[in-house]
């Protein structure tokens, strides 16, 4: 049984995970996120040098499209945007994620990752390697808030995270969740511990021995 954790009044309670336990995500590369952030507020450097988790900005359907995309692709975008076709179900398949990412003009600024709830039995796709564990909202295309990325400045997490800005084990991520719940800046609500996977040929991804699928 996959688990979800509810934070309320400083306490953490586990319960059964209610939804889809794995899918692909199309997320802005961290270095691009940093460039955008520093352009707005140059006096606030990021706490993490690298971060490959789920808390990065996702694509949206108002981003500029590549020139010359087909009528079929434009129709798909309209269906995904108005929920005629379910985006989370669509992103269960890697080929769909690659197709969708390729429709946008700035697609080079985005990565494709695969994430699963840490205690689920879902098998990682071929060619993807574990990057570590994030603490984030339940898996959903347009909800990629990460407690790890948000807390990095305030909780001094540098020594607790690996080179991808993630935890090395679900136990370490759960310990962080307990600590995070006690902070006055904590967001109450439901969180899951997600194992993040990426392809080892992606820029700046650090792969851990024995984790390749």
C-alpha cells in the first residue's frame, strides 16, 4: 500500500495514497529557474546548487509553441488544456511526455523526469535511474510544490541532501517531513515521499551506483 502523509498542527499522520502513484513530468531545468529568479531578486542566491526534484516549474499551455507544429498537435493541446483529455493519464507514457515537450519553443529549458510514490510497487521505466527522494504534493501535473526546495534556505539542508538536492533514502525524507511539520513556515496539507528518476545522460544528473533500472 502506497502512503500519503497529512501535516496538521505540527503532527504527521500516514494514510493510504488515493491516486495515481507514478507518472512522467516535464519540468523547467533548475539552472533556468535560477537565472529567472536571480534576474528578479539578485540579492537572494539559491540555497541549493543543484536540484532535480519535482518542485520545479512545469509547462503550461500558454507558453510559446514551436513554429510549424501540426494541426493534430494543436488539437491535442486544446484537449489537454480544457481537460477533454486527462493530462495526468496522458503523462503515464514516456512517448507522450516527449511529444508534448517538443511542441514548445523553449523545450530545451525543460527536463523529463519520472516520479513514483516511494513505497509503491510501480516499476521504473527502462533507462531511468534513481536521483533521490523528494517531499512534495501528491503527484499531479500542475501541482509540483516541494517542501525540500521551499525549506532549503530556512532549515539548512545542504549536508542532508545528495548532489541532486534530494534525500538518499525514504527514511531520511520522512525524518525531514517530521522536522518540517514543526516549522512555523510549514505548509499544512497532504504530502508524499516521491522517488525521482531521470536519464543518466541528462546534464548535471548524478547517478548512484546500483540504482539503474
